[in-house]
C-alpha cells in the first residue's frame, strides 16, 4: 500500500468512526474517547477500527466511541492519565515504561491505574546478512560491518535489543554504520555492510528488496535465548514471521518486537471494558478486514500479549468466559 493510499484509508476510517459515534451520541449513548495518533501514523486507523466496532454494537451496551488525535503513545498515555480520555492506543514498551515510571515518564511517576484490554499489530526485528559475508549465526557478526540504524531511532533500539537477546555486545562488532532503513538493502547487497537490521510490520518492502536484489539471508535467533530474553523483557512479544512471507523463507522465523495495546483507566467500569472487548472479539473477522494492520490478528495473541500490563477486570472476565490466555 502506498503512503497516499494509506493516508486515505486512515482518513476514511477516522471519519467513519466520528460519524458513527456522533450518531450514537444523538441516541443518548455514553461517550468514550480513545487517544489515537497522528494522521500519518499507525495508531489512528487502529483507534478508528475499535470505535467503528464498538459503535456498531451501541444498542447492546449503550456506549459510543470517539477518536481524539494526538502525537502518539506518550501523548495518548498523558491524556489517559489526566482523565481526558478513557481509552488509548499505545506501544507496549512505552506503556510498560509509563506503568513503572521509567524513561520519558520518570518525572510523572508510575501510572499504576492503567490497564490493558487487548493487543493489536506488532513490529518485529529481522537481521539480514549478505550471502557472501560468511555469517552463519548471530555470533558471526563479531568483527563485521553492521548497520544498526540511526542513534535514537526505533531501528537502532530494536537492533540493540536483538543483539542483547543473543548475548552479542555491540562492542564486538567490527564497523557500526548508522544507515536509514531505506538505504540498507542497497548497502547490504553492495557489501558496504555485511549485515543490517530491519524492524517494522512484515512483510517490509526493504526486506523484500534486499532478498530480491542479492538473496539476503535472515539470521535465525537462538530459541532458548529468545524465550529467556522475553521473560526478562515482557514489554516485547514473540512474533514469528510466517513461512513464505518472503521468497526463500520456507520455515517460520522466530523473532520479537513491541505490539500496540488498547489501554484504559482502571476506573473504567468493568461492564464497559467487558463490552469493548466483547464487541471487538465477537466481531474479529470484520475487525480484521478494516485495515491491513489488523489482518493477521488472532484472539489468543490479542489476549495474551496484553499481559505486559495488568489487564482490566472487564477484559479478564471476557477472556475467562472464552478460555483465552
């Protein structure tokens, strides 16, 4: 999907959610606000899909959902904390930092009254190597030329997380390059670098380009080390990349990354949290069809990966009734 088409879809979804929400309000339903994101971001269409789904069920639960745009996770969590919204979409690592009062949320302190409802799309890290590099596993990165991405970028954060999960200190790499993700495929295939890290929603165009240009090969993480790392860092979730998603990848590729979460305040009434989760999970087929970001969601993952935070009692009640983790 091109960026122009992507923005058009988001605009239509946002408009649809606002219009259906307005109609429900006219009928006397109780309004809930959800913090979405920027017009060109990923969270806004997900917030729109949640609102559209909730609003289709208004007669059953007397709730109406409206979107509030924002600058992203940090803004959404701040609005939720201030009581300006009742729901928000946030990246799992940012949500975990907010709950604990870490990182950019240190000054505000721990947000102990935030609860998770369910998870949505994930972004996963992949390490690719040039087939002539001689690199056969993660340990083989030692002494090699590796692009980790720009300092402070999401790519860099995830590349460093991958190295940590594999027990490979960045100091053991040969030359570290700081390329933007869109330049990495060419650099990899011209042997400017031996390996590069790509993180995003798969299939990624940049990964496809590297594989098609020079037969770039993904590194397979150590399963035991990956599971241990995720136990220690629950703000990330395991996200296997399906076999066949990329040319030549005949087996699923184990990896990890953050997921987006739908979160709420703890004081959201249990019946309302239950109604929101029920509306989405009982209509999951239609929900998945609303946007490509949602197309591969499954109920078990959505329930289980939300456990990065304490889950809302209303969500837990639905999960227990439906034998979900």
